């Protein structure tokens, strides 16, 4: 009922920048929060950053002052600007969206994208 699609990953050198995008679509009534998680090889998935509908944000300590999340509520889209990238930022980045979906009634949804690879290497 709700699809989440990420884009913008790739290979970048240390110190470089990338911008990820994530769009949610489907029978969406409202989105309460969207966020980015990442999973490096051999590690558990971890929370990177989230943003609520009213713009409140959270950042993991490891990305503070380097990553910036922003949101376009009209497009149900969230962006992640990643600057000063480090090799340890290498991971598959997943987008998550939580909110309310419209079917024959209203219900909650918690949807994930397929992930986009970010590789930081010289």
C-alpha cells in the first residue's frame, strides 16, 4: 500500500559529498516521520537520522555536523545531504516512513525501501 524508494547512492572519495533522496507513495493519509538507517557489512542496522512532519530532527552522534536531513511534505520526500564522508560511512542506506494509510479505513504503516549503497573509498 505504501512504497518507499531511495536513490542517490554511489562511490565517493573520503571528504566528498552525496545526496540521497527517498520518496514515499501510495494510499498515504499522512506521514508522521521519515528517517534513514544504515547497515554496514557484518553489522546491525543502525539509525542515522529522522525528521518529523513538523521538522524536528534527530542525528546519531557519528553523523552530527556532517549530515543534514530535510523534507518536502508536499512530495512525501526526504533528503539526506552527506558531507565530509568517511570510509566508516560505507553502508547500505535504508529509508523508513511511518504514518497513516487510507484503505477502506485508516491504518498505520511502517514501510522500508530496498536500500541504496554508499561506498566511501579512495
